[in-house]
């Protein structure tokens, strides 16, 4: 257990060093995956629906995610706080790319430490973030392997992960971009979140 504590502290520090505003270990059993949240990808349909292997309907969904989470004891959750005006502009792509990259690098570090079943998740469509100028997703078109396997991670939305609850579990407050008045939207901050199941 002492070794785990040291390794978890190293993973938290890595996430922060890579650009996370904060990171924390949470009990995996407290991660909520809700069917109704996953349905938001479909109704109304997200513009990224069906475009990549990391988004619905090509992910296993909430029930499979709940079963998967049951095999883990701990997860690392991290957040990035950014000005709301960035999240409400085209610049948000860079923020979400960073989110995926942190999840991927923390996952890979955990695997190197011996936690070989570790799996990272992020927010946003990998197609829009990493292959925006490309044609179809290579994985879906069976034209080859993923172009960005070291960066792209599945979107938490398709699994119905309740990010607000996840943030509260980590002891944080969720800031929503665009909430409140126009002045709030221009001057406030927004939060995006990533997750790595460590096992």
C-alpha cells in the first residue's frame, strides 16, 4: 500500500506537470455512469456522433463502463481550469487536446509502474481534436490503425460519466463555461475534466 501511495502521488504530480490545474485519486466505486447522460450524445445528436471509435455508438456505453469500473479500486481524476471565453471559442480544441494528452500520458505512466490495466478517458471527440482535416476515422473505416494512439482517448460522455459528481468526489467545484450573465461568461472560468482508471 505504501508503494501505491508513492506511485499515486507521482501520477498526480505528472498530471499537474503536464498542464492539469489539479489532480486527485478517488475510489473507483464512486464514479457514476448514467444512462441518461450518455443519451445526451444522441438526443439532440452531437455533431461528432458516429465519427470516431472513441464516441457513441462505437463505445460500450454506461452499463459496460459500470462493469469495468467495478474491477478497479482507484482512479485518478484531473481538471483543467480555463477562462470561459476560451471554452466558448475555437481555442477550446487546444484545451481538449491537452485533456486527451494528459489522460494518455498518465495512463502510460501507470502502465509502466505495473498498473497494466490502466485506462484513460477524456472529453471531446478525438476526430475533431486530432483528425479534423482527415477523412473518415481509420479505425471505423478499417483503413488502418488509429492515427494518434498515443494521444486520443475515448470520450467520457459516451459512457455517461457524471463529471459534476466526479468533481465533487475529488473535492472540487465544477465551473461551467457560459453560466450566469454575459459578463460572467466573458470573465469567469470553466472546468474540463479527465479520468484514468488505475489498475
